[in-house]
């Protein structure tokens, strides 16, 4: 009888942590899914209902293309700095980032067929869901693989910049496959990393702000995976 009561508080603490973790993961993936939905809806409306307005605006203001490409970087940095102090503001910046990327998708969608876009999106969704689940439940430490993937991503970005001057389709095609592998690893690592951060510091930081930061990282993993797969499907169909 004494053993039962001595174990009861510990059992309740474990259950409380599990409930808190489930709430955190639900909020993080919910924010991420909403951001993807906002991007998809923005891209769809930009390519259909507001197509003439959007394309005429960017045609008249070519400099705005660079602003659209650079603004998400600034917003991502803003989310990182303010997530803990202002979770609501960070969530708004996340949605703004999703809207801007929606415009970017609309601008590049003209180079691909509807079949290419659908195939890339479905493939990205399936791969992402599997890796997110794997990263969340696996007991294997993915930090080393994630660090190596991050270093490989930096090297790949430099190589992509160089290839912008070479303009080699074959190299671009190969780089897309390499990028897919990199973001496959990063997706699983980010999922595990955010879970571990919550378990270690969840009672010391804002869970809402942490959920927004995690949603941003996973959202960026997803859209980069989508873009690279879209490029692969597009170049394969042209061949």
C-alpha cells in the first residue's frame, strides 16, 4: 500500500508532461499546417482570381520581386527574436511569411504544369509527414546528422550561386536531388529538436512562442522540399 502511494505522484507528473508535450506538438504542427494552407490559398488566388492584378503589378514594379524574396528572411529573423516575448506578433509574422511565399509560388508556377505542381505537393506532404513522425518518436539522436545536413546546405547554396553564372541544367538537376536529401534529414532533425527543447525548457519559456518557432522551421523545411521536388518533376517531364 505504501509503495502504491509513493509511486502515485511520479506517475501523475509523467502524465502531465505527456499531455503538455502533446498540446505543444499539436499547436506547433497546427501552426505549420495553417501556414502551408495560407501559402497554397494565396498562390491559388494569385494564379486565378487576382492573376491579372498580381502579374501586372510585378511587371510594373520589377524591383518588388527582390523585396518579396528578401522580406521572408527578415520576417524569419523577427520571429526568432520576438517569439518568446510576443508570441502573437510572431504568429502574425509567420502568416505574413506564408502569404509572401504564396506570391512566390504563384510567380514560379507558370514554368510548371498542374500535374507537376500536384505531384510535387503530394510527394512533399507524404515525405514530410513520415519524417516528422519519425523525428518525433525515434530514440536515435539525430543531432549529428542534422549538423552535417546544415553544413551541406551551406555548401550547396554556395554551389547554387556559382551555377547561376554557369547556368547548367544538368548541375541544377543534380543539386535538386542533393537538396531533397538534405531537407529530408533536416525535417526529421527539426522535429526531434523542437520536441527535445520543449521537454528540457518547456516550463521556462513560452510554449506558444516555441510552437511558432518550431512551426516556422518545419514550414521552411516543407516548402524547400516542395520547391526542389517541383524542379525535379518539371525537368524530368521536359526531358
